[in-house]
């Protein structure tokens, strides 16, 4: 018997501390007008004491409670993040321990702002194999610990948060098509967390831990490559832009979404946006947006809507999933 997967529950969690653009202007040379006109961002949520795993754990707990299942019912946990608490144990392993999901295997995926899409694609294959019934897929980031707070070109863009889904076995196909891409030759356009060589038996190599970005290159990459990929995916399955109910895009910049909608010939109203409240939360941005869209009644999770998710960012990576939600 063929197995399929579906998203049955959604959840998100963000830190309580809110830093608006005016507050940022007190610690760096910037202003609300400078940030909001260029990016659409008005505020971001930043941790004060929480780590990435803390945010992900809150999401996992919500998903289990909403589904009214036991932690022992969870077969696997995948966390997409570029800001883990540690290399070992993984963020997913910390989540597994915290919620008591003793049967679940757990691991992290590192694909930057495409991370949730990559992780969800992988999870769908795990359930489609027939070997697993339920899995948690979470995107979680504490980007505030990676930015140089004296660099206004990057510090104003990012926020902290987490979102995720419960993926379950289904008798019907919900994942219709996908396109996952990486171009490592352009990877230096967006970098973070380089750890130098410090062995006493090697030449010293300096760390370069702060997030750095070639803003113009990434802007053009998103508009050109990602839009082309989305158009190609829809053409491949012979589905028109008009048939898609919503485009859930990585929340990096409102101007990027506007340009994408124009190039695709899609109604901008089909591009929900929340970077105004959260900034760029990397792997967490799409699942936070999905969870909020369900809360607001835009997305019903009853299998009646056609949704396209698309993430893009460091790597360079970009990926899209077309599904019925």
C-alpha cells in the first residue's frame, strides 16, 4: 500500500522581548524610516535568556498538545537551524529529550533560510517510505547571537523565533511537486559561523563568526533564480499561478516578495507577509508564517487549498514545495 504524508498541525513561538526600529536607532546609526522603507521590517523578537532549543521545544510541545498525542507517538524530529545551541548534541536531540520522545530519532538540517523546506521534503520521504507514522519538523533560530550589532547593514534585518509542523501518514497525496537547489559556488554571498583552525600542529586560522551578506547579490539571486525555479516547477506540473491559493515565501524583504509576484504574474495578495513583526528568522520564517496564516483563517489545513512554500538563502540554497493543505 502506498503511503503519503500530510501536515496535520502547525505551531510557532517567539521570544517575548520586542525590539522596534526606533529602539535599534539608540544603539546604531539607523532609523525606522531607513529600515522600513528598504525592507518592510518594523520590529523583531529577540531572546534575552532563551536558546534555540528552548524556542523549538515550545513549538514541539504545542504540536503534541494540539494533536492530543503522546510524545512516544513521535517517530522522528528534524530541526532546521543555522544557530544551534551546540554542534553536539544537536538541537533536535535536545528537543527529543525535553519532550520525552523516547522512540524518536532526531537530527538537525543546516540549509539556512531554505532549511525548513529541505527538512520538510526529507520528512515527507520518511513517512512515504511506510516505515514511520508521525514526525515533527521545526525551523528554529536565534540569529541575534550571530549578527554584528555594530553593522547596521545586517543587524537590522534579523530576529529570533521558531515554527513547526506535525507531519502524519495520510491515505491521500498532499505533496505534489518539489524543487530543491544549491549553488555552493556563490556561497560567499551569505556567510556565518566560520571556525578557524586552532590546532597546535597547524597554522592559526582566524574565526569569522558574524553573519555577513552581499545584500545586492542576494536580492538579485532571490528575484532571478528563485522566481525562475518557482515558475519552472509550476510549469512542470501544469499548474497555473492563478490556481495557487497562497505563496508562503521566506520572509526576508517585502520588496523581494513584491518583485517576485510581479515576475510570476501573481496577485500580491497571495503573498502573506509578517517580516514587519519578526524580521528575517531564517529557517523559522516559513513555519511561523504558516502557523499565523492558519490562526488567521487564511489556510485551513483541510486539503482544499493549493500552497507553494519557497525558501532561499545561504549556501546558496533555494527550494520550493507545492502541496495541498
